[in-house]
């Protein structure tokens, strides 16, 4: 017995999310919606409820690809279809699991039958099941990149293609794409964000009465799903009729030149890349007019459409939060209040910059984004948070706000004396200093884990992957998905005489089949161990060091790594950020990192060893890369030293901890932060104990390595010419 779905009209609040879903139901051409928000905010509940509101679809009887009997797909693998009465069925909602394989998504082709019998035996995947319905991807940010690419390509083209060794199958795949994600678990790449038509940010209500109503309705539904759904049947029916009416009206809605100029001006003002934003905003504004029962697009439709279609396209850097400056949006739209556009305003004033506007998103009145009640009037919640940090939180880690690079940060103030070695409470010595802003990030050289892994697909270290260059062949392990044709022929050729083959051609059997072994890149766990002690802050180097770590975080974001952050200072080490796919969270923790105190280097390394041990149990295939950022000094208070074993020195304890990590086979990189004319070389010694690679801040830069190679080649060419 199927449990009744939670009614869409019973969802409390979440006006923007409900509106975005309804607009896609009215006009699937909008391109789907991405719902971003914290866990437990009814994202999945609302999406599942939406499918019950969609009109039934007519399908060709027996067609596995849900062809429309009025206009069947001429290339349908189950075709050709004759025009005949169809069967009506409800629109489907298909869920794509995070762990789904490529074959489960696009379908699988029996390569053995295709080679030996010439038969295209195709088993449809989830894209075929979702045709003319809803495809829901929960935690879309956790999907492998190649699956997201396939998914979004099919959504954009309205068709899915399956290619296996020259055998091709195509079928229609038009669906409403809905993705949900928790940003704390990692972000989508900007290129993939752009492929979603709309995006909304959802957060749990802070209003007591609204939270009470959420709990009351949920408990009532859990107690009697059918009875609860019955009490909302009238509202569901009215909403279903309104969707059908808006769909019928959609083709009559007029998008005038004035509205088109408004859309173009808004997209240009916010400097979005490409033309997809203009097209999606136009389609969304048209759907909003139809939803309101009008046949002409108005300014309020353009404004609401921009608030839904542009925030995720405004990200200028990986760590920028999505958002839209509503004051700037209103300013652009006001130019079109009359038929003739107003002259371009002077943008030289300080308040024209959204970062400096006291009433904008960075000011006291910016950003709550709460609109009036009702699914047709709200605008995205939390808009404007790109510039405005939460009270007491870190400053936004936006590169444009930093004017000093690592060198400038290091030299911005005179050197401070090294903190004295007296005992001091929890600080263990030097006084704690306020957090220092990170210097300008830079492009780093790639740091790899040696060897060949088998972890999740990424862009860092060598690994055996499902996609990449062919590196060999082997017998199939389960279903054959990637045929190695040459190896198959070589395996079958010696047996042709025994099998009775006398003429041309090749008789291939199952035992002859070989699958390709591919080599690509994997994502790793990059664990940062950052020295935040007084010896780092005394020389005003923390700005440059944070800039370097931020650069490595940017690199980890681009290479699809997981990241973790350990800091050590004072008397102990702290796991500031458990390993996560959200490098945004790591960047935020880095910004607010305080400094000062002694240098418990051994504690930091032992904490790293414990974290890696736990992560190895959780995900054995993901290989770690340990990045230790320190000058190599190790100091402890007398109390901490007394707790140490055998009365050894802090440097000796750090050396033993490093050798333990080396014995575990952990790949390590030590970023040497020591500066000044007199250098002790302690970071280099630490790298030797870790059996890792030492690099300086300057050597970490990819452009400095390139410059070094260029200089060497120039010298060589000069010598040859001489």
C-alpha cells in the first residue's frame, strides 16, 4: 500500500522554494531549480509533493520511454510507434541516488549481444524513466562530476545518448530537473550552477509560531497520512487547476521590448557570464505573468525572475556566497519607469559600490530578504549575504576585498619580537592576537599523492577511474561497460580454428571479452595542519600564510578534494574543521583563526594522525595528503613539557610524531614559513622526518616554478648560442 504524499499546500513558509517549483511546473523550459539550504528545511518533502500536482500524461502503450501518442519520438528505441490512443498515467517523480552509476543513470547496452548478434539490447536508465516527469537529485553536490555533466546535458538537449564502442542509442529525455543540496557539504562548480534555471536559498524559520505549526502538521501527517492528505485535498485541487490554467495561458503571454530591455540591462549590470541568464530570466518572467493570470510581462515579473535566476550566477570566485544586491536591482529597473530609459547614472560615488553601500547588503538594513506571504510575492531569503557576514562571524573571504598580496601582508608592519618563554595559562606563553586577514590568493603548483589510487574521481592524483586514458585491459568484473576492442580480438584470435571458423570474420565468446582499464585523476583528502602560534604571528607573516593556505583551498576546490583543518597554538591542537567537501567552510574558519601562544607542534601532528586514522576507516579508498604549514619551531610550556615522555625536548617529540605519520605511509608536504636572514632549517628537518616534500611560500607559487624553468631554459639557450 502506497503512503499518501505530504501535500504541497501544507508546507509551511518557504515561499521562494514553492514559487520556483511551481514556475517550473508551469514552464519546464525554465530549466529546473536548485534548492540550497540547511538540513531539515522540507526541501525533499516539497519536491516529492510537487509531482502529485502535475497533470497526467498520455503515453504509448508498452513504450518504456513514455512516448507521447500524439507526437511519438521517431528515434525511440522501442519504435516506430503508430498513432493510436494512449494510456493516461500520473507524471512520475524519479529519484537519482547519490551512489548511482553511469549505467543506472543513462541506461546500459549489452555489448556482448551487440558484437556477436548485432542486436541493440538496451536497458533504459533513470533518464528514460523521468521523461515527461520530474527527476529529483537529492544532495546533487555530492554526485560525481561526470554524472552531473551527463544529467545536465540531457536536461539541456532533451535527449540522452548512450555510446558504447561505436554502438549508439538515443532516446528523448525531457524532464523537470530539481536538485537539493546542503552548502556545508560542498559546492557545485560555477559552470554547473549556471545550468540550473533557478536557485533558492532556504533556512529554517526563527519564528516560534511558525515552527510550532511545522511540528504540528508533521506529527499529524505521520499519525495518519491518508487522513491528513484528505484534509488538504481541496487546496491541492485548486492549486492543480491553477497550474493547468497557467500552462494553457503561457503561450499567450507577451514579452514586450521594454521587458526585454529590462532583462538585458539587469543581466549586464550584474555582469553574469554568457547569455543563459537572459534567456532563463525571460522564460521565468513569462511564467510569472502566466501564474498571475496576465498576458503581459510587467516590471514586478522581471524583478522576481531576476531574484530567482541570477543569484547563483553572480558568484565571481569559488568562496563567494550566492546573492543579489536588491538595491542595485531596483536602481536598474527604475531607469525603465518611463518609456525612454534614463541616462546612465554616475557610478563614481562610494555608495554605488555594493561593498560600500551602508543601506545595501553589506550595511545594517541589507539582506534579510523576507517578502510578504504567499507563493507569488516572496523573494529569495538571505539575499545579500555575499558581503554581509553574520554577527560575530568571520569577514567574507572575497579576494576583491584584499589589496595586499602575501608579500605586502608580510611586510605591512615592522617585525615584532619573539614572545618570551615564560609559562602562561592556556595560552602557553605569548598573548593571543586578533585574527589576521588572509593575503591575496595565488595559483599554486599541483601537489600530488604518489602512487596509483582508486578513490573518488577528481583532478589531483593518478588513479584507476571509470573515465580517462586507456592504460590496459582485464577480464570484466561484473557487467561489461567499457570494451577494450584490441584486447578482445587478441583473446579471441587463437581459438578460431578450434571453434570451427574457417572464413573471414571473428567468432567472439564471453570469455574473450576484455574491459578497458582507464587511468585518470582522483580527489584526495587534503588535511591542513596550520601553525597559529606566536612565532608565526610575531613577524606579521600570518596574512601571507593565510593567503597561501587560501590558495591551496582554492586548488582543492578545483580538484574536487575533501579538506580538513587542524590548528595548533598555546597548549594543544584543535580540529578546527573536520574533513568535509565544503572548502567554503574551511576558508571561513581560516579567516577567523586567532594566533599567539607557544608552538605544540607534536600535538598538531598527533592530532592529524588520529584524524587520518578515523577517516581511513570511513573512506578507505580516499588517499590523504598532509599539508603542514609551519616554520618548524616547537615550544611548550613547562606544564606541557612535564606531561611529555622521558623529559625529551619539544623538537624531539615533534620528530617522533612525524616519523609515526611517515610509518603510516601518509604523503606529506611541509610549507616552510621561516623568514629572515638567519634561518634554522627546522621545517626542512620536519619534512625529512615525514618523508615529505619541503616547499617555501615562494616555491608554492605555480608562476614562480614556471619562471624558474623559463630562466633555466634561457640560460641553456644562451650557452648554446655562444
